[in-house]
């Protein structure tokens, strides 16, 4: 399942990923609140939400690193 979710996330652009990250953060906040008030039946949902946040952040960082590497390569090619 995580591999399919990762492939789905890789197909999105940066704007969509940032929106997904915001939604995932909000979901995680709500799950933590439910866990603290003993309203959460399945505690593994918190773990899954944390993983989703980390997965999205990793993809965004990966894209940032690749963009910086491309920019550096372009500068070296022009110099």
C-alpha cells in the first residue's frame, strides 16, 4: 500500500503536494486530539498520519534538492 501511495504522490505537482501536506497536518492534529480525549478507537491511525506527513515532506525535499542540482549544473554549463 505505501508504494502505491508514494507513486500517487509522485504524480502530483508541488502545489498539490503542499495542499496534501497541509491536510495531512490537520488530520494528524485532529487524530492527536481524539487520542488525548480517548475518542480514538484505532491508535494506529496516528502512526499512519505521521508516516503520510513524512512521506510528503520527503518528496518535497527530494524535488528541492533536484532543482538545486539542476540549477548548479546549468550554471556550470554556462560558465
